[in-house]
């Protein structure tokens, strides 16, 4: 069976455009570039500490992204008051943080402008709706309702265009030999 060259080109162009559209993610889909980030490794979000006052170390994790400048230092805040800044290119620890009874916000701001915050509870009950179950539609806290991992990836679209492009090249070779 002979497939017309125009049909092959049209199908290949359609899949190529579809794969490009699938790879171009909009802002509301939550897929950003590969940017440097910092986060709290310890304590975890919504951590519960018993026995006020409590003293702990806050461990900061760092990821160096490829799409922006390097993250070199971070500043940590508790309830809006700074605990100080330190060099943190590979992660760091802010030692001996003491908190009294209550709900406290810990935030980290990187020198690149990236920031994130968590809540910790000292001798307070963690609200049920603030626990993140990691499932879509459940829990969520102030993060928006569940798992942040997208169920579908754009890669199958991009890979499906490759065999069609190879068919076009193969049909051109056959025509040149005849």
C-alpha cells in the first residue's frame, strides 16, 4: 500500500505541532523552568512539637537550577522576625531555634528572591484541613489541595512525532532510488 507523500507530511506536521503545544506549559499548569529553590527539610510543614518552649534546628535544602543564577545564601524568619542569613549553596542548618507555645510561621528567603514558608505548632492542635495527604482533592492546607505531581506528561506526544518524521524521510529515499 502506498501512502501519499502529502498525507505523511500533514500527519507529521500535525504531530509536531501537537508535541510542541504539549511541551509549552502555561503558568497556570504549575510547570516552571529549572530555577534554584530552597526549602525546609526539617521541620516539616505542619510539624507538631510538644512541651513548650521547644528548641530545634531548622535544616534548609537547596536545589541549584539551570535557568537562573546560583543560590548562594538564605535568610530565615520566624513570625516575620529574622534569625539571620548565612551562606547556603548546598544546604545549611540554622541551629537552636526556640519557640514558645503557639502557631509559628517559618520562612526562608533566598538571595535569588525565591521564598517559601511553613507553619509549625508548639503545644497546639494541628487543624485537620491543614494536613496534606498528598492525594488529589484531599487535604491541601494553603498549598491548593493535594498532590503537585501532574498525572500526564508531554513526552509521549513528542516521541510519537519521531516515527512519523522517519517515515517521511524513508519515503523520500524510495522515490529518489526509482
